[in-house]
């Protein structure tokens, strides 16, 4: 999703703007470089990013590979975890893993080479295309979880017949197909022709408008909006169910369904908020860049770099959220790491060796029924 203009410099600060290969950046009004001192600041920033950013991205890669690998492993191997919502969380983990394997190494290479890197037209397009597709798949997986759960609460009999695991799996495939098709025209605009890094090039203003609309509104803002609406509907449905339970008396089945819905709502809400925090700043900066209202000079470079690091961190943070928010994932992580089935504590407690909480957990029923 990188619409923001990249920047590269040459080695000597006394050379012209063309020698620094910043003519593209200058054309877009991001740098007011009138003195050699301006180049010194940019060279220092570039040198810092060339060291720090690859290290940060490497940490994201390691954590993300381990975390998402565990999520995929425990859902695929644990029958009680293959619920309908978890199939969509599995789809999210697969998209995160794909993003980590393709996008982060290439982005780290760009930073390490100070954006003076030629990877070829095909890989350039595939690199950017992968960012757009995986971001959209992740967002719509979260939105679908909310919509399906809302249907399951409001129309439980209908959802039990219609929302089967097979149909949920089919929905995951449909999400991938739609995101691949929607973002295909966007990827075609990326090229290395005329620049030493992968850049979007537009012949007409309407092409640029579609580019920004698809990578911001379709890939990010629309799934966020759907998730918020679905979460609101779930909260309202839970309140209605609570009123019904108060009128009709206690019902063990309804009470358990309510607990499951609340746990899923907390997990979904936390992951959605994380998606918003990570991707919205970069998305807003993309829109500002299209409108030509971004800050100038070093300020822009700092903001753009931080926004990009924040966006790229999302794929490694989701498994951490699962561990700290979902009890079923805590136990799945613990069992995968070698603890005896049915014993021990969730991951945080296991690491701290809290024997008191160990005893309490053994007395609890930790199995969650499918929604």
C-alpha cells in the first residue's frame, strides 16, 4: 500500500538534486531543498533508516513467523479450535504470514540499500500488490467475523443451517479472490522505469484517484466500518438476550452462548482496534499525499517512516493479542509449546510459574463451544 513517494540519495552532498535521485520527490513537493545543508539532514536520516529500520523489520519478521505459525498450527491440529470464527482468524493469520514472507524482507532491503535498489518490474509489481491484497484480506476477515457472529446471535436457527464451516471456508476463498481482482489494476501502475526504486506512475488523474480510493477506502476504511457496525449490532443483540433471560429465567444454553459471544466480541474488538491503530495513520498519510497537503522536508520523512513501521508491525502483533485476550488460544499455545494437556496455566502465567493460578485453572472448564 505504499503510495507515498520513496526517496533516494547519492553519496556526495555536493552533487546536484539529480545525482541524489530525488527529482521525483522534488516534483511532488515533499522537499524544499535549496541548500546543501538540507541534503546533509536527508543523508543523515537515510543513513539512520538504513540501519535501524531493517533491524526493526527483522524483529517483526521473527515474531510474526513464530506467532502466526503457532496460530495456524493450533487451529489446524486442534479440533475444538476449528470453530467458524477461528477459521476466519486462520485466514487472517495466513494473510499475515504471506505479508511477512514477501513484503517485510523486500522493504527491509529497500531501507538497507537506501532505496537505491533495483528488483525488476515483475517483482516490483508483485511486492506492492502483495501489500494491498494481504491488508484487504486481513480487514475483511475481521469484518466477516463480526457479520457472521451478528447473524448467529440474531438468527441462531438460520445461522446453524447456513453458516457451516464449509461455507465459512468458502467465504475465506472469496475474500482472497475479490481482493486480488480489486487490487490488480493498482499494481499495474508500479514501475521502476525512470527511478531506482519501485514507484507508482500515473498517466491520468483518474488513475491516481482510483489508486488512492482502492488502497484506502476499499482495503482499509470499508472493512473497519463494517466491523464497527457488526460489533454494535452484537452488543445490542446481547442486551436484548439479557432482557429475555431476565424475563424467562436462567437458561444454561443461552448463558453459555452469551459468554461465548462476549469473549469473541472482546477478541474481535481488540484485533480490530489494533488494525485501526496500525494502518489508519499510513492510510491517512496516503490520502494527504494524493491531495498534496503533506508536511515538507525532514518532518514528512519522519512521519512517513513511523507510519510505515507502525503499519508493518500489525502482522506480528495479532498472535500476541490472541495469547493475552483469548483463553482458548492461550491453552493452544501452551500445549503446542510442550506442556501436558489439561495442566499448566495460560502463556503469561506459565512463564511466571504462578502455582496458585495453576491450581485455579485446573478447576475451570476451559473448553469453549463453537458459536
